[in-house]
């Protein structure tokens, strides 16, 4: 017996158990924090071809989201406006500004500007913008305070937990329909939100849809 | 004391009450150690290589097939409308069923004080573990995207969803993984004293180290033995319900659905009986050649084989009763769909599969009523292979025949496996035999200490027993 293993190996089981516990905790904690959309995607802010500032347009000038994203109430997607729409104002305002050269050029040619998409859900998720904004869900719920962003970045994780938080409890998030694009709007209190949310759910027949086929077909 | 015992005469029991000894030819304890441990010592015999090389090749083929499946998609297999479950589930249930003999022998027969189990329990437990490994491959790879296999377990995740606990497929995950864990622990714990024997006999440094490591410092002290016996009893108690639960839950994969041919309450007991039946069939197929090749006829005796044949006969008859009862209920229920499903089973396009099953599972085991057949090793070996074939066909009958004719004739089809199905299944034999041959080569294939315990001289009151000079190992 004794000549096979030295005496210190008696401590080996304890060392292995301790190591496995510590290592296992470390790996779990690491995966928990780093391997998430929250860590990987929130804050994603790619450089766009034109330095368009939502802060100036939506906040300072008070333009409504739907002036540019005008299909959001009718369509499953929220459209990016064509350059000719920009020219409605910019043929008067800053009409020679070099920063807008690409906008003028694409408005002429009819070619789209290659904006970089930020908010993405996987192909097997069927998200419909119109159904959400027409039932009291504000842009800000998923996109954050775009009206305060000079450059747009992803504000929310947009993972399935994020979707389900609202789908499991829509009353906590619904707001009056005229406040959908008011990204600064706040409910008076948590109680009033709960009461109003419950009323909106009843009036607009909002259901807490959690079937797989709600989002996946 | 010693001289007192020497003066005591041991009276032989009356002729009618005498039991056949479990170890023949009055072999000594030392002989038992040498015979069993010797299998895993010395030069590797030629027959071992002749069996091992094809096994490794078959296992490699299986690996290639799995890589092909995962890289291309599950479409390389045969299942398709209307037979959406094919060979993967058949093979899974078949292998899992085979695993049942090991636990039955090691747990239930232990609690029932069946001393003959000692000669076969180790190999049967090893067979169980390897069979469950072969079985486990199929549910894992059939999902196609194995990197999402962890979704089967209730782990917190970013999707905020849990597995569907109302699904019997979910219960399967728990049943099979529990079964594997407990079987492995039971097997390993039983091995510890024998690994210590191997360690003490080891000549080379590597063997000393390896057996020393896995025997966990076993010294054979009184305290070790008393802890060991307690742990063995506890594990036997834990394993006993598993013998019944695992295949019951596997049967619920089918019976919880509402398909005629699957939706029957008889399934759990019928599946358990079938599992024990196929498990003993496989134990016989493995041990009959081994006892001859390894010259262990004195330890795995004809009596052992006969007893196993009787288990096969009993469980085979239960299975036959279940087949008959399925037909009776189909008639008695008055449900036309149920009746059609069973008439189609026996007379439809897959009738050949049904009658292979009946032949192998119902008729073949009836031969074991006869002692002349039970004690003829060659015939028992051949019949045990039929048992294995029959049990594979039973799952084929249940899965494919029940699915191939839907309620609408427009949904009827005829299932054919692809070459990938066939080679993957054949390849699992490669995995099984590779592991089993490694087990034979490196581990004591019979529980040395337990066999010694059932010899007459293990009894301290026996003239040859007790601690005395020369009487000890």
C-alpha cells in the first residue's frame, strides 16, 4: 500500500473537491455574466455612413418618430426613411453642409444609404412593430431613449427573457396611445401604471401571449 | 478454539436438501482469485485482439456516421412523414432494455438473497453501463443540433424557459441519467475490494498506480468491510426502484400519446418485463462464450446458465401474455381504430416484422421449459441471440407499425431505413464491444470477493473455513 502513493496524497480528495467547487463556481459566474446578450450586445454603436443625431431631431426639434419611421403603425417593420424625405427640410436647412453630401447624392440617385442595422432579433423570431405600437407599447421599451442619443446604440438586451418579461406582464408596460412616441413620458406612479395597464389590457383586448407560436412559427 | 472445531463433525444434510455448490470442483479461495484476476493479467491473448480490432473499426464507423449526421442534418436518416420516429428511438429503447439485467441482478437479486448472482453480477453491471451509453447516444444525436442538448436539462437560461415537465421525453432524461449514475456508482463501489486484489497482485509500476488509484486505499480492514456492506445495501435499495422506473418511463414516451398501438395502460409493466427479458438474453450471449474462452466454467456454472434461462422463460412468457392482452383489449374496447391498428400489425404490410417478434419473443423462450435445452450451452447461446433479435423487432413493431398508417389513408406510408441508420446502429455494437473487451482485459470480470463469500469454506463453521494456518487465501 504505502509504497505506491506518498503520504500527501491523502489530502488529494479534499484538494480536488475544493478545486472543483471553486472552479465550478468560477465557470458558472463567468458564463452567467459574460455569455449573455446583455454583455455582448448592449452598447453596440456602429459608425453610420451619415452622422445623423436623433438627439437634435427628436429631442431638440421635437420631431415625432413617425415623421421618418412612418410605416411603424401599419407594418411589421419600422422603416428607415429614404433620403428624399430628409430633403424635405434639408433642401432649405443646411443645404450646402458637407456632412449631408451623401444624403443629397442618394436623394438624387435614388440609391439607399447603407445604414448599419443595430437592433436585430434572430430570423426565427417574428416581431411585428405595428401590433405593439398600436396596443400601447412605446418605442422606448425596446429601443431606450433614442431621443437622447447623438449616435444610436442598443439599449436593451433584446433576448428572449427581455421579450417574456413584458409578455408575462403586459400591464406593467402599456401606456396611453398618444404617448407611444413620447419617449420621456413616465407614469404618475407605479400604482397608476398598474391600474391603467390593467384597463388598457381589458379595453384593447391585450393578452399575455406566451405560446411558442406567438413569436416562432 | 481451533482444536474444538477440529473435533466437530459436520453432518451432511439429507440428500433431498443438499444444494449444488455455486463453485464447482471444491475450488479453493486462492484458485478463485487466480482464475478471475488472471484474466486481466499476463499477455493479451490472441482472441482478444481478434475481437477488439473489428470492434474499434465498427466504433469508428459509428463516429463517422454521427459526424455525417450532425454536419448534414437528420434527413440522412429514414424517418419522414408519416413515420417520424425511426431507428433512433428503436435502438435507444433496445439498448436501455438490455441494461436492465445488470441492475436486476445486482440489486433485486441481492435483496432477495439469491447467492448465485455473485458469479454474474459484475459482468452484467458492466454490460448495463455500456448498454446505457450506447442507448444515450441516440436521443442526443437525434436532435440534430447537439450543441443545444443542454436544453434538455432545467438550467437557468437567457430564454427564461424551462423544459416541458409534462412531457414523458423530459422524464426520460431524468430517468436515464439517474439510472446511469446509480448503476455506475454501484458497479464501481462493488469493484473497489477487487481492484485492491488486482493492486496487490500487480507487478508493474503502472498497474500498481492505476489499480492503487481506483481502489481508493482499500485495506480490507473490518471497518472498511462494514462500511462497504452498508453502502452496498443502500445502493441496492436505491437501484431496485430504478429497475422498474426507467423502462416504465421509457414506455410512457409511447403510452402517454394518443396513438392506437401506443396508448395502452399495459405498457409500463410490459416494457419492464421485456427489458429484463432482453437483458438476460444479452447476459447469456456474452457469458456463455466467455466462460469457455476464459476457462471459468467452475464459477459460471451450467446451473447459473439454467437459472438465467428460467428468468428468460418467465419474462418471455409475461411479454407473450402482454402481446395477447393488447389484442384482447383492442377487440374488447370496441374502438375501430384500435382494432384496425392491431389487425394491421399482424396482417398488414409489416406482418413479417410482427411474426419475427412473436417467433423470437414468445416461441423461442418456451424451449427453456426443458432441462436438456437449458443445459446445452450452444443451444442456449443461439436462442439468446434470437431473444435479442426479437426484442429489437418488438420496438420496431411498436414504433414503425403504429405510425405508418395514420387515420387518413392519404397519410399512409412505408418506412425504410437508410444506410446511415443501419451503419450507425451496427456501429453501436462496436462501441459496446470495445468497452466490454477493455473491461475484460483490465478489470476483474467476476466479483472475486463475493464469489468467495458463497463458497462453503467461507463459513467459519465449515471444516475448511475460518482463520487457521493454510486455510486462508
